[in-house]
């Protein structure tokens, strides 16, 4: 397709080789690895083997509280995004475990689809928080695509993020909003979050924080994993309803964010999404 826009993608990561390598594989395949910008939080951090050709930026790591650290990191990412508009038409920013996909029914690649959108500043994909159904799904095989192994997700406003910028702007912490701009949820875009894709991965991370964290996780479980395991999943019609709700509903405390008035729907992920290769 002619007249494709110039697109860049940014992420920041620390001690996250598995998801970062998947992030590189996916976005590199969609927009070209030379258009990936990876900020490594720590001069000791090593880029994934498949990141050769990407733009790697290493920053000294500083211990901070979670809130302070989130603000610091998103500030650095937003600064880079604004600078990149000297070279690019569109900038994608997201965490390394988040994948923006376009509905395969459009028969367009991500770059083709984004190149033809007409939003002024930003656009969101509908958030799908993918989790392991412990009663139906085995431990994740890290050598295979994740969507081939996972079939359930929580419809989550937390991951309906405005990760695409069409002009310089600044994200709020965690990419959850774009400061001073409204959000728009596109009908064919989805942001898939895989932080809860595997319970054993979560346990492994908890072990690094100490036995109390492991005991808490094994006793209480993970919120997303608990929901996708125990709730009856809905069909694709609920995905469409959720998109409408999130367009209309806003929390009083955060008008610039989507809301589902406390409803938690688990859905079966459309099998065609596996074509994304994620």
C-alpha cells in the first residue's frame, strides 16, 4: 500500500527479557526494527538478542517510589516521543508486555491501518487483559505465540490506553491518558496486555521480592487470573458493548479516562486474533 506514514514505537524496560524480546519481534515485524526505540532502565541492562538494528538507549537506574518512578519514566518517554516527530508521523508508546493489534478482519497491517486514520492527536485500542485460565490452560510455552495458548481476557479500562500519538503530546503515568486531550477508542484496534499471561511467571517474579510475596500470590491469586478462571466467558458481542460503554462513560475523578461503571466481563478472545502472531 502506498503513502504509508512513518511510524516509531517506544518502550522502557528493566529486567524483562521475555516480554521485551516479544515486543521487539512484534513491533519490528509491523513497522521495521530500525523504527523501534528501547529505553533500558539501568546501564547494566542488556538488550534482547533480536534487538539488533533497534535504537537502544541506556539510562542510569535510580530507586524511586512507584508513583515517582512512573512519572519519571513517562516523562522521559514523552520527551523522546516529541523529539521523534521531527522524523516520524506517528509514535506508538507502550509497556513491553502490551501489543497493539488491528482486527484481522480489516485485512490490513498495523502500519497500513494507522496510516489511514484521521484522529487529530491520539487514539486508543480497546483494552484486553489476557490471563491464564488455570482450569483449562497449561503453563506458557515461551517458544510459541501467546495467543495460541491463551483464549480468555478481562475487558479492562485500565488497558484501554491512548498509546498512539499523531502529534507531539505528553502521556500520563503508565500511558493511561494523554495530558490535555480527549481519548478516542478505534473500532478495529485492541491493546492486549499480557502481564498475567502465566501464573508461574508471576510466582517467579514474586520470588525475587521474598517469600511473603510468593505466599500472598499463591493464597490470593492474581486478580485477572482469578477472574478468567472463575467467571463464565462472554462472546464477541460483549466486546462491542464494552467499546460503546467506554466511549460514553467517564469516572468523575478522571474525565479523561474510560469507565465501565465497575462491570467486569471476561470474554473469549476471537480466534482470528491469533493471526497477529503475538
